[in-house]
């Protein structure tokens, strides 16, 4: 759906607020709020909770891993989901593979690859996010050049 369609649907839901929850429109209303980031494809990859979790964990990483530059993520661009593996009987965990470009506080752009695992948060509550910023995987946790998350 295009952003215009999301906006129109959100306006329709806002007009019929008492009927929104029973009709199942709560997800569409939330999806219209994703326009903060540029290049978002409308998937879970661009949701604010995902991007803020990545930003916070990246900050922790650069402060606690030796010999990494002291930079921060200032912006996400070209956010897109490039693969989705839905949960099934064979693979019970749904996975969203995402990629984007991040702008760092030193002015450089880097590629970022991240994975959102459904239902794998702390104590299986919520979703888990794993990420790799190109050039910042000093200990090769995600293999060379973030290959595990591509």
C-alpha cells in the first residue's frame, strides 16, 4: 500500500474510532505513523521501536568494544525488507531480514543489516533484533562483512 493509502485508511479509522478495534484497523493506524524515516517500505523494518533498539545497542557497542570509533547513528535511510521467512511447522520462528543505510555522527554512511525474530525477546516476550553495521563487527560475530544477516 502506498503512503497515501495508509493516510487515507488512518483518516477513515480516526473518524470511526469506536469501531476501529472491533474491525481490526489498529495495525493500519499504527502503520501510518512510520513516515518519520525516509525510504521505508512499510514493513516492520522501519518501526520506531526497532530503530531505537538498534541505535541504543549500537551506542553500547561503540562504548564497550575496544578500538571502535566513538560515533552514533544519526539517521536511517533506504529502509527495506529484503527477505521474510514466515513461521511454519518446520521453522517456528518468523524472521524479517532488513537492510538500510545509516548516517553516523562522523558524517559517513554505512550499510546496516538487521534481523527481527518474532517472539524471541526476553523470556519469549516481544521480538528480538540482531544487527550488524558494516565495518563495526570487529569480532566477526556475524561473519565477515555481516554475511549472516544478509
